[in-house]
C-alpha cells in the first residue's frame, strides 16, 4: 500500500487477503489451487507484481469472483499508484524549487511569470528539461568549470539555473568544430581586444571564439552565485558563459582568460569537475596571459608604490588598459582596493532579447569610475 497526501493506492491483493481470511484458507493452499508459487502469491497479495488477465481468470475459478472485477481493481490500483507517484514527486519538488532563484529567472524572461508554487515546479522542470528537480544537480553540474569567489548551496542552485540558460541560448549559436590548438594561437589577438570598447570587441570576440568551437554567452550575474564565468561542453560545442559581476573591465578580462585557461588546460575533461587546484591553475594562466609575472616583478621592483603615471606607462608597454594593471596591484595587495579606481573602466552591458530570452550583452558602452 502506497499513499500521498490525497491518495491511497490499495493493491488488489488486499481484497484477495480478505477473501482468504473469510474462507480460512492459507496462502499455501491458495497457491496450490491457483497453480502458482507461494512466492508469487505473496508478491501478488502485497502488490509487488501486477495482477494479469491470466491471474484474473484463475481468481474467478478459485474465489468465484468475476475476472473483470479483478482486472478493474488492478487498473484502479495502477492509476492510483501513478497519482501517488506524481503527487509525492511534486511535493518533493516544491521543496527543491524554493532553492532556485525563480524571481530573478522570471524577471529575465527565462521562465513564465507565476506566483503559484505548483506552476513554478512545472516551469522549472521544463526549463531544466528533467522529470524531477532533484535530477538537476546530477545532470552535468559536476562538469562545469567556473570562476566564482565563494561556494554556497544557494550559489550552486543559482549556478545550475545560469548554466542551463547559457546552454539553451548557446543552442542557437553557430560554431565551427572545437579547435583547441587554434584557440591557443589566438590568445594574443584576444588579449589585444582589451583596448577596444565593448561595442567593438564583443562581436569580434564572439566571432573569433565561434571559429574554434566556443559559444560565448553573456548573462546577468545572479545574486548569491558569486559567479564571474563558467565553461562546459554541450554536445559538439564548448559553452562559455560570462557575467559582469562588479562591472570592472579588469575583472571581465581576467575571468575571460580564466575560462579560456580551463579549456586549454584540459579541465573540461574532468569527470568530477574542477577542484581548487584546477581553479588556482586557471587563475595563474589568466594572470600570466594578461601580465607576465616576470614583467610585473620588474615593474614592482622599480615602482615607488604611488606613481599613477608609472602605472599608465607600464600598461601602455603591456598593451593593456591601465585599470587591468591597477586590478592586479590591488589583488596583490600592493595598493588598497579603493586606490586608483579612477583608472579602472566599467562596462555597462545592455540587455537585449535573444531567442526570447533576455541576455546581458557586451554591445553596450564603457565608463570610467
């Protein structure tokens, strides 16, 4: 017997049990008269095996109750079992659904607008393409390489929603076959784009990455996710999602090369996903691509720790925005985080419709702090 809040599924075996009790017949004798094993009869009475038409005919002979009666009981039991399953899964999903940032997803047009919990569950199932929401965290989440500053349970669910939206948007992106070696050769060209305004570098960057099998997707940052970017393989393409958490250009470019680092360092092939070791390696890759450690060391050794002009000159020598150098000095704690921020550009990415979904895109403007 199985049940939910509103339904009890009673197997036909309960009626068989009652008939046997009324007659004072043991299951052993009943099994012999039915020409079935005692084990099968026990499972039949407990609802563990289906009551077939053959068994219904035997029941009519042994118990004198028409076969159609038993067939009807079995049909009702199977219907009730399904209803119990659906109701219990929905009840469980109502709890899981509370973990996802539905209000934000609704605001961005990722899921339909509704305040009804049951409708939210159904919408989330369709969004994630799963029959139960507990499956979301077991369908590829462990193979996402991402840069985020903190990991929390709330952040994990936000990442799941964010990555799924990136996957859905990327399905419409046309990309060439994955070419890791070609992507590696293109690093200098990608790095040089940091000097361009976002409305210029964004389409170029997307086109360039698409040529190597990478679909670049811009999506809003979700509160609590602490996410800057995430990369994963979906079918025959690599999906690279980027946010504008913090809006500073130096963070964007560092995060971009961090995600490229995951690709080139082979982190997307890890069945269990990235560990702090791989994340640290991707950080080192990004840092060295933007400012080689040897060059930075020479600069720091000769820098007075205060000259903004020296920072600008070094940035020009490196072919970088001054703000990227400032960001590195801040992360190394050589200057306070609030110092020289006036040199750091901020990207204001404009939201637009993309396949029916709002997308935070780099076709916007830039501003100085």
